[in-house]
C-alpha cells in the first residue's frame, strides 16, 4: 500500500468527520434554542432527554386543547338548539279580513317581505304588517283582505 495514498485517505476521513461534528453541533444548538430556557449548560444526552420530555408535554397540551375545543363546540351547539324556536303560523278569519300571525325565533333568518309576497300571490291585499319582539321570539302580524 502506498503511504501517500493512505495519508490522503486519512486526511479525507478527518475532514469528513470534522464536517459531521460541525453539522451535529449546529443541530444541537438549534434543538437547544427550541427548548424552554435553561439556567445551566446541559450535556447532549440531557438535552435530548429534555427535548423528548418537552415534546411529550406539548403533545399532552395539544390533546387537552383538542378536548376543550370539542367540549366548547358541543356547548355552543346545545345553546343554539335551545334557542331554536319552531315557526308557528296562525290564521284567523275576521269576516272580510284575515289576520295572519307568524311566530319565529330571533335567530331564524326570516324575510317578512317574502311572506307578504306569498300572500299577495294567493290574492290577498295587505292592509297592515307589524312586527313585535317578545323575549327570544319575533311575532309578525299581517292583516289582509
């Protein structure tokens, strides 16, 4: 074996190892910057242990937050359902006139003009239309002929 060739291979391996160590040092520095602030300098195994524990802690928090989110969504949905009031339609014949009462919840998107248009399409002449709010209900009264 040629001594010149063996020496150059050894130098090449040393350079490769030096670059690997620099790269690992850079990675450990980056890992250390992602961990909560430490008062003392840690060895590499301690840093890896700390990183592992920190990731597990973050996973636990994430699961807790997901559970809280689901619980809040359920609570919000239950509140919406409690406030939902089914529409009630009452029609009274007053001789020459008709009184139409519609009771809905305030959270229901409702266009009174659409309802009046339907009555007009059926041949009713609208004399008056009023809206009253009582608690969480909207009461529409339409007098037509």
